C-alpha cells in the first residue's frame, strides 16, 4: 500500500539559509500534518491542512510557512534557518471523517543546520 | 545514526518477558488515545488505539489500558521480542475548532535483551 512520501530524506543547510520539505500524503487522504522532532524529544505539532486550507496551527515559528496544493501534497518552507531548527520533520496524513484520527507518518526529513 | 531516544527514559527487558510502558496525558477532553512505535530512522508507526469510553483494548501481543481517573495510559507487550526494541509514544487526540490533531507525550525507549 502507498505510504506517506517525504523528500528529501536528508538536508544540510547553513544558518540563515532557506529549506523546503515536501510531503505526498496517502492517496485520498484529505488532511496533512507537519511535526518537528528534536533529538530525544517527542514530535511537536507544527501545522495542519484540510482540503488545502490551514486547519490548525501549533508551535510553528513565524519563519516557517506551509501550504497544501491542489494535488494534496504539502510543502514546509523554512527561512532564516537557525541551529535549533536541526531536527526530524515528519509529515502525516489522515482522512478527516473516519471516526478515528489515525495519522500515518512518513519516514521523515532530517534537517541539519550548520 | 538516528538520535531519537537519546535522552528518553529506557525500559530494559529480557526477550520473552512482558513489557509495560506508561504514559500520562493532560487533557480530560481527549476522545481517544494512540500508541505509536518509532524505530531508528523511521516515522512513528501506529500500534493500537483506544477510545475514551473504554478501559482496555487488546491487539496482537499488545494491550492498552486507560485510567481516566488519573489520566494514565499504559501499553503492555506480551512476550517481548528483539524487534520490539524502539521508542514508544502515546498520543492523545484533541478536537479543536472542528479539526483533530494528535499531541504526543514523552517517549519511552524499550530495549530488549536476548
């Protein structure tokens, strides 16, 4: 079965640079979530989209933005990168109206800021 | 290598023993809870979920117990195997503004020794 696809898997950037992460949800899933996971930390909710509209916002820095496109894939844009942005970034997708919000996660994108 | 779990509490068990992983949640209004397993270099994988109107749910080799009085969730793994070694997270579903999102609790690293 198709899973959530994230790219790139690894990304190395310098401070103050910009990075873009991409997420392709499971086909027919209408909701996409972004989570950030620092070393030894639990995943922290950043932002979510339902049918291409932002549905909720968590602890996402103002330097970050995201959107969901007409084909339901999503991109997380990170600007003015800081050392503390080094983390694993997970995308997850789900169907909003299934009675149980079970998120399926991608393998993650590891961002290293030098 | 993957640094998830670097600073997390660790539960060490012998292969074949039963494991119990505990989690405290914060929101009394959460309508269901999910346990995720995260292996090195991978995204969280769904294990089992339980609705807030249930006390216990069993899966294959896993049982989740929910104690709403003390806001406590536990995951029991029977006959623990080396392949069970991973970081385990509980997550609570929060419904806000018409949308669901998962909030993760602190993880526990399970180390299975032969």
